[in-house]
C-alpha cells in the first residue's frame, strides 16, 4: 500500500477508536461508488462529506474504503478509493488531516501556510490541543 494511503487509513482508525465517528471529505471521481445515490448537484465540484461511525462495518483496505452508508433511509453499498479521500477529521477531537496533493489550491485550507510538507505534497497543519476550559475549584482539573 502506498505510504500516504496507509497514513490516511491509520489516522482514520485512530480517530474512529478515540471518538466513535469520523468525517471524510471525498472528491468527485468516477472511481467513487456511492451506490444509486451517486454525487448530486455541487458535489460534482466540491465533493461530499461522509460520516462514518463505529457502529458501521467499515473496511479500509489497500484499495480504499468498503462500507454501507445510509443516505436518508436508503442503505447504499459504497467504495471510496484512498486517493479520493481529501481529508479525515473529527470535530469532537478537534483534529483534521488534509491530504490532497493534486487538488489543493492556494485558497484551500487554513489561511496560514503550512509549516512543512512531505515529498508527496501533504500539508502539515498545526493543531493546538490545549484546553481553554476553566479549572474546577479544589481539583485542579477542567470544569465540565
């Protein structure tokens, strides 16, 4: 498996294990199979964001993601090639991994330039994981 695809898969599973659900942004491609639903409207230009959760049977193998996704009330057998996954993220954890060497324009992503990239063109984005929550009195821990 290509190293970049393996990294996307590893990030996906780590986020799934930590948060129970993961969002993936998938670019429009003839290789993406969303069942009868397919891409609609501006998804042909912008792609589609899919939410996968730990209750679903999801298999990310060397070729991509095999899963069944329910759109509305209709389950669709889907296949998403690894190379068409633009980003993997978890709002609950405040983590986002963006990797789209072929499709990233200067206007995409964060306003700041990435601090580093790899030989595949992947962007590296700094994420501040420090909590801004108030400490509970007498415990030193965060307030809920």
